[in-house]
C-alpha cells in the first residue's frame, strides 16, 4: 500500500490488509480490516460492501494506513477504534482501562437477577465504568457507586456515564477506602485475577497494551478476592450480596473464600457462554 501510483479501491485495500494482518498473527484479519476501513470511510459494513469499487482518497488512505500499522503491532482494535460495546451500550476505551469483555456481562446479569430489593450497589474497580453504568441503566431506582485507584480510568468512566446518561457516583481510592461508615446492599467486582506467573503468557494485545495493574492478581491470582471478602462484611447491610467475576478455574477457590468469610447464604456460581464458571457470589450470613 505504499509504492504504487494506482488507486486503491475498497476491495483491493481489504484484500491487502487481510494478508498483512494475518502475517502479523491477528485473528479474524478480514473482519478487522473491514472495521478499520469502516471507521476511515465513515461507513457501516453494508455501505462498505456496496462500495467495493470506490477509490480511497489520499486522506482516507493515510488515516487507514495509520490504523493498520497500529494493529500490525498488535495494539487492540478497540483502542484503535476507541470504543467497545457492552450490554448494548457503547463505551469509550483507552489504554488507561481494560477493554470490556462480553464474559463480564454475566456478572452484570447475575447482579441484576439478585438485586430486586437492592437500593445501594458498590462496584469495585470500575475501569471503563461498564459494570456500574450497565447496572445503573438497568436499575435506575438504585444508588450505584463505583471506585478505582486510577484517576485516568475514572476520567474515562465518568465520560462513559455521561455518554450513556447513567447516574453513577465515582470515587477514587483502593477498594473500600472511600466508604468509611457506609453500607451497601450489594458489592460487585471484576478484580485483577491473573496469577503473576501467567502474565507473560497472555495475548500480545493484552500484555503489551492493557493496564497491568488491572490484570495482576498476585501469586495465585486471588489477592484481591481475599482482601475484598475480608473487608466486605463491614460495608454490607445484613443479607447483602457479594458477587465476583473470576478467572477460568478459580470459581471453587473463590466460592470457598466466600463461604469461609460469612457469605454462605444462597452461594452460587454461573457459567459464561463458553461454559467456564465465570461468576461467583453469596449473601452475608454472619
């Protein structure tokens, strides 16, 4: 795409990019080429398919080349495009926050299923704000608070709340630190849960670009679960729920932590679409 005088039309650009991204190890290279070209041309995919013979202007080709070069270095597509869909809502994402995963929609769904009488909810580790905002949109009667240690993440999350017209209260601090004297009906969290030894084995897109502090869960990946379970009884109303997202294979250990920590009431696990136990929760009984 750099040294020929002939015009590059949409189909030719897509075919070249598919081969280039495949060589770089990108999964679904044709689909990702289409998404980036849609962005460069301000078209949807139907519009793209109806314009295969459309030549790109120099400005359009330059914008597209920049995106393709970034993706060739394995920068996540979501950071390049700047957005990610979650629970039917659009979220702005930057390297300051983890990219929302559809697996996390299971956490939100299970929280909603158990929060019919919840008037106050705390989300720990907000990142992009996707969990707190989705909960606030689904349960407008509830007061939803969320916390993160990162000022940069909170800036992104606040913008996403505005974008989605969601009433969420944001706090900066570590875990329960900003909430002395307060109690909630439910606490939810998708904490860092990757064991130290596995960080180097993550996909290039993850280990090279996403915030490591939002991934590193300590030696066995359970550091944050222990801390949250240990402190949560002091911040929950009687019968309050504590619900987590967990990594693959971690559900039995986290369920054990919950039961030992006083959250044996109605304890449960729930699988994600891939059949992995992805969510674990229980009610405060002690």
